[in-house]
């Protein structure tokens, strides 16, 4: 079966779109699973990053709660690749993994067998609402009045309601960068980043990781005060926010756009 990712705004960005409705259902099912369950929402989020203090502060972890084994913690948790040429391929696999888990949960609840993760194309100049957080993520309840799994409190943005991303933060200058692999800081960091070893945290972001990826994270998460960051503003909590996955589905799409836009735009082949 072919799975096609579609724009979150293609059908209005709300629960009238069955893709978003079933996304909420799938997220809700994964959220019910224990922290140590490798198919659960929190386990998957912890693959990106985990901090017991911040997770506990927001109610995602309770002291004494069963954790995965030490071997599983070392193998799976806190593995996200940033400021590295592994940034794009690592997150591609990461999205594919949770997309598969969500699809399985959705099918078991009676949803479509061809469900695929939507993407948030906030750079679309043909959609007047493109930079606004899609309404399905701002509503506290589902159409039947039950709690909305896509809504979270810790999404403070830039202090405005609804959250709207600044136009300067979603520019696509990165698509003009000719080389995937960079060699230095700033404009020479390449489209995909500097060649590194497997790195949970490096020093230099590639151009796509810098803009729009990094700034969109902070624009959505924001902060309540100096000690209280929104989930999306901190890599250790970002995967807990359902909008995270639509953001990264778009970053993944932009990698494909870059590949297709110029025959000279090629991915590394260095083993």
C-alpha cells in the first residue's frame, strides 16, 4: 500500500479533516500506554530526549514509575541527532517509526488503513493561514466533547493567541544551498549539516536545521517564565507535543524538495 502525506491545511486544519481526527485518536491511544512500553507515546518522545525533572513538572513522569531496563535506556532514549549531518536521516526514521505505530492504533480503532502523518507547510505563500497553528491543535476538546489529545497547555508561542509563526522564521533560503555537507560555521554549514560522528548535541546547525527547524520549535513552545519552557522549546520535551511530528514531517519533505530542485543537490555517499 502507498502512504501519502498531505498538508495539514489541505482540508482546513481542523477535525473536519479525517486525517487530523484520526491522528488525535491515534495519539490518544499511544498516550494510554506505560512509559516503558516501546510502542507508547512517552517512550517514543524519550527517544528524542528525556529529563525526569521537566517531564515530572508537566505531569509526564511520576517518581517511582517503571522505566525501561538500563540496556533499553542506553539503546533507545536521548538519541536525537542535532547539529550533525545525521540530523535529517535520523529524524526521517524517527517520523516513520511513530507514523507506523499511529497507523496501527488507528486501524485497530476502525480508522483508514492508508493513514499517513500530515505535514505543516508553514512556508506556503498560497495559503493565507499557513503560519497559524492549525485549529485542531488549539481546541481543548474533540467534536464529541472528550479531551483533545492534540492540545497541550505548555505551548505558549510568542505570547499571542492563536500562535502565528513570523514570516522571517519560515523562509526557505536553505533550499538554495548547493551542498548537503558543510565545512564550517554560518553560511558554510551546508544544507544538511557538518560531517560529524553520531552526535546527540553538536555545535553547528546545518542551514535547514537552523531555519526553519530551530526557530519554529521555539516559536511554538515559547516560555512561561525563565524556568518554564514550552515543550517544543526544549529537545528533552519536544517529542511530547503532537505538533512536533507535523513540523518534522515538513522538514523531511523539504529535504526531498531540495533533492528534487536541482540535479546537483545530492546526498552524501560517504559510508
